[in-house]
């Protein structure tokens, strides 16, 4: 069966510090991978998606970046965090663009 | 713009009743819609997918309908239980295989 992992589960970082969130998927190959952010009181916002190694597409301009160094690994990064980067970050995978998505447990990021 | 909207932020019902949640879309004709459940502090969990040529889909106590004339999907939970309390999200497919989510409806089932 497939599983998706995210870490860390929670993170408190000062403004201006770097960020690295990791997501890995097990039990499938060549998945579509996604990073979403859910701010308090707001819906899920797609940040990045990837259909293969090294292939990253961004939905919104921001100070975040993503990388996919391996088939089942997806990393979200920032060089300098802003207060507005606080939120609940979710990684998801799907087998195909028309199939359901499976979400990880999420990372709660608080920028202070 | 192409919108997907869940107009009710919250819905409170009594245990045993049927909960009905609404998802509307505008300026767009989605090929499919998906419904997810999200519990506090956790990622969404996929429940059902319904395609535009399917009028209704069922899974245990869950039922989803897709009305292309009304541009609406309804999500029903029959014989609701307190354990059904959660936020339910409607989603449509984006142009790149991503999902575009509504803001969700928070369902509270009272015993």
C-alpha cells in the first residue's frame, strides 16, 4: 500500500530564517506530487506541483521554492521566511491528473 | 474567473438526520468533482469522485450528485453520526492536474 510522510510535524521559525520541509511517498512510482498551504480561515492553496524528477511548476509567486531530487521525494524550501509564510503545509500525491489525491499529515509552520 | 464555492461555512444537524452540503461552480464546466473530509490538524482524506456524465455516486452512507444544469454538486451523509463531524471540501480539477478546492463546510453533528 502507498504511504506519504511529511516532516517535521510542527515548526516554529523566526522571520528571515531558512526553511526546508520534506515529503516522501512509498509504494508507488512516478507520482504527481503537490505542495499546498492552508492558512487559518482560508482554503487550500496550491503552491507547487511536479509530474517528474526535476520538473516543478509554481502556481503563485512567492519566496518559496520546491525541488524534486528523487522520484518520490518533494522538498519545499525558503531562503528567508516571512510572517505571512505561517500556515499548515500539506504534501499530496496522485497517480494521474484525473485521479484523487492523497495527502500527508501536514506541517504546522509558525513564523515569529 | 472559474470559481468553485461552498456557500455554507458551517452546518449543524442532529444525529440521525441527513446532512446535505452544496458545492457550486461558475464560468467552468468541470469534467469531474471530488469530495474530501478534513479533520482538525490533519490532511484531507478523499471520499468520492463524480464525473460529469454521472448523475449520482454512492459509498456506504455517502451520496454525491452532479447537476450540470444547476452547476452544482450535492454531498449527502445519511443517518449522520457525531463521528461525521468534520470539514468537507469540494474540489475540481485544474489545468495542470492539480485540484482547486472550495473553502469547505464545517459539519457538526449533535448527539
